[in-house]
């Protein structure tokens, strides 16, 4: 039987259409839609268990975005030739969707829920990363799963001074603001992006424009929900409740928790142990035959502890560690800590510490990117590692998780904006941040340490970059709120906002914001941005005390690099038949030579570990690509002898004719005994034939001209 399909369409500000339909594909899922923009099509599905797992006190939500290579007519790389583990790019998009929708599920909803988004058709004129959350929200909207949406998501970019919603891939590269924004009809929920040192006001304007486009997309989903008849969501009961126990614990333990929070303990472990002791003492005081559910008691106490810490800030303007709302923890940093890496730095802020290294590599070290939508290579790599010991935990080392990928990408985007242009930077740069201690904002510590390590390595960055994580605590009943600078891990957990901002003295380079509550006005957001700027500049000042500008030169053991731009036609001469010449240069000098064609020119990059290797390779290459000039004198070598003269190699790969008449001033009858093959001879280039390009050489012009013989007058 032919399916009944419901279709809805909305327009972007420039008139392009986005279409969503449901009822055709994946009909056994709780909700499924196909979203289309141009030739980009996303299939989004959502399935949720009917009941929550025993003892679960959280939402087990998984979000997976995956690109099918067939969507863009490609075959996957690698041995298996099939889609497998999500790439970093797919993980990042999955995180964007997760962060946008997770806060909108009910707090007491604990059923395992899975959202899957497939790219089934791709079009670079309609990038899927800015459409994934829209598709996921629409799938939830046509299901009976409890969800506080709808929400949607757009990319907003400023190109040549004009804001564009969901630009093409080509246009996106020209943007000085590139943000992905998720929002409901009423509120901004999530922001992620990068900027080229822009102001706070410019960023706010971008958010406003993005939100206007999102409102239209949310209204479409409201209509879709209504037409599918999914306005009523499923009933659920996933939490045990004991109102008497809850009231008893609040009466007995709230004041104790508040007083402990008031102690302003700076040590995270001691503060945590103190809070735990309160509930432990209560449970130990119970009689052995008590029927109280200890797990439920701990759950209620968690809420009490959270409320106490929040009220301490709202009522007294004091934070858990004794700081004022806008106060930054103590900072110390050090560069050149590790002798062997090409650049290194330690950055410590409070109980958060990053040890970061910079390694300089060649073109051959670039990271290969093999995706359905994006393929190519990257010469700037940043890896973020978060071992268990950084928080005093035992945690198996199973490689980077989604958190590590996301935090590393944020730091990469923050630092990328200050790197020298590719034309001025021949190196592949890899930054590795190892978090050794963590109590809030380790990604921002990575930015600060990465900035110092780049300068320590001698990379000519535009300027140092700092980053700060902002938080917020608010009370909807009283209207009170507090914006917190440089948040602790505990404040991230108990707060309503996690807003990370990075930048230079000139402006913002990257940001990431997640909201856990609704109702954040633009005035509050502006206040948060301005307070973040104040914090960023303070941290930047501390960084500059350690190292204010890039070192004048690379480390002695760092590879040297030089670049020569040559004519496209000379690329083959440097490479040689089957790579013979370039391989010989590398084997004899020890340097690494990489040749590529860029903008119809040949770019020859030479990397060497010492000056002798660099000089040797550069001399060989310059000799090959040098253009013979009429009038120049060259040291040549006789290659062959003919009756009419000799052929002399005066430049690598370039032979010219030294005619018998140009060898000596004296007349030569033949070439016998005049020159020998292999003999070195100094010659001057006197002509290049315009038709044939052949070279004419002269030796005699460099020799003194004998005086003319005197003639006797005829009598």
C-alpha cells in the first residue's frame, strides 16, 4: 500500500527552500523524517524504550550522525571500503545535535533514547552540519517521545559585511564570522563557531539574525506535529518518589550543606569529601531495620547540595572556593619546559593544568581527511587528551572519546585564526595538550598553553590567544542571576550555562555555549560576553608575563623550511624522470623536498634538520630552475664533441653549442685536440634562438683578444 506522506516547506531569508516529509521512510521508528535542502537529504530517526532502566537517574541519550559515501558518489577509503567508526567530523556534528536537544527532555525521563541521522544525499551548496539538529528535532516532533521542543539550527556567516544563513561551502571560506546556532522559538540554546577577531556586538548581531531564521523552522515543526497527530506524548514514570523522605532530608540536611558550601574550601577533593560526609552521617544514623531507600536518599541529597551551592552565590555573591563572581583563579605558566619538542608550555589555572607540545613537520605529515562531504588534507592538527588521573580517577585508556574530540576541535578553531597564512608557513603543525589536572575549563587551558607553545616554537602568530569558561546561576522565581567567570567543574555541573570564549586583544576567535535553562535574554548574554572579555584580557596579561611574542627563531633542533616558487613548466625538471632527480637531491643532501602545483605555479618546499643539508638542497634546486640569461658567465662541462664544435652543459639539464669559431680567437681547422669530454670550461651565453630555444655559447669572448697584426703598405 502506498504510504501517506506529510510534507512541509519553509524558506531561508534568500528564498532557498527546506522541505521536511514524514511517512515514507523508516516507518517502524518512533519518529522519522527526511529533510531536503537543494540536493542534500538527511534521514533522521528516533527510537526510545518504553521504560527506564532500573536505578537509572539520568537520560541515556545517544546521537549519531553518519555520512553515507554514496551520498556524494564516493567510495570509502581504507581496506574495508565501507562506513565504520564515526570520523571526528561526524562526532562533532553528533555533539552539536546532542547539546541542542538534550536539555529539552524532561528531567525525570530516563528511557534509553537513540537519535540517528544519515546523510543520504550530499550537496556542497547545502552543508548538512547546519541541518542535522533541525532534522533530529523534526523526528522527535512526529514521535510520541516526551520532548520540550521544537528546536532548530542554522549556520550564520558574515561574508563581505553581510550575514548569510546556511552559506555554501565556497562562500563559507570567505567568512569572518562562522557560527552554528541552535534555538527554540523563544531562546538560544547552543552556539558553536569561529571568528576572525570580531567584537562582542558583532557576535550578538549574528545570533539575532540566526534566531529569526530558526523561529520559522520551529513553526514548521509545530504544524508538522499537529498534522501527524503527535501532540500528545507518551506517559512515563521513571523515578521512585518519596515525598516524605524528600521533605525530611531538606529539613535535616539543607542547612548543613549550605554551611559546608560557605566554608569556601579551595581544594576540590576536600570540598567533595565534606559534602559526602553529610549524607554518609545521615545514613549511618539510621537504625539497621530502616526501610529508607538509600539510593533515593542520595538522589534527593544531590539536589539539596546543588541548591545550597547555587543559593550561596545568589544570596551572598560567594562561590564554593571563596571567589567573587568575576574573579579568576591564580595562574602560572612556563615555556620551554621540555628540551626535545619543538615548542612546549605548561599552563596552570587553579586546579586545571595543561602540558602542551608543538611539533613541526613537513608536507608529508599532513593529516588526510576522507569524508563524504569533505576530503583533502590539513596542515594544522590539535589533539586533546584527558586521562583519568587528571581528576584523581581510575579510568581505562581506550583512546579519545567524543569529549576529547570536541574540546580539541574548539581549541583548534581558537588558535587557527592567528596562524600565519599557508604561503608564509611551510610547516605541518601538530599541537598536543595533555590535561594533567582538571577542575573546570581544561579546553580553555589548552588554548592558553597552545598559544604559549606556538610562540615558544617560533611560529609567527598574529598574537597570543586566551580563553575563559563562563557560567551562570539563575532563579526563575526571584529573577536573581549571577554570571561566573572561570568556572569550576562543580559550577559547570550545578550551573545553567557553560559559555567558552577565546580571543586575542583585538577580538573573539572562537566560542562554544550550552544552555541548560530557558529564558536567557540578549542583555544577559551581552553581559556574559563583556565579563568574558574582561576575564580573557586578564588571562592574556598573565600569559604575556611568561612570553609576550613569538621567539625570533626556531629551536636549534627544529626542522628548517624554505620555499621556492617556480614556473609550472619547471616542475618536471625538478622531479626528473620517474622522480630520479628529486630522489637524488634528497639522498645526497639529507633534506626532504616536496613539490606541488598551486595556482598554476610550482611550490617547492624544502625541509632539513641542519643548515648544510638545507644549503645543499637549495643550491641543487636553484640550479635546476634557474633561467639562463644572455650575457651571464657559467662554469660548464663538455658533454660531447662534434666536428663543428662542442656541446657544453652550462646549467643542470641545459646544453649549449660552443661553436668551433667561439672557442679561440685563432682560427681552428678542426676540433682535434682542442677540448676533451668532461673538461670544465668557462663560457658566456651570447644568444638564445627565438625559434628553437637553442643556446649559443662563447669561450673566446672571455679570453683576451690578441692584437691585430700590422700590415706592410704596398709600394
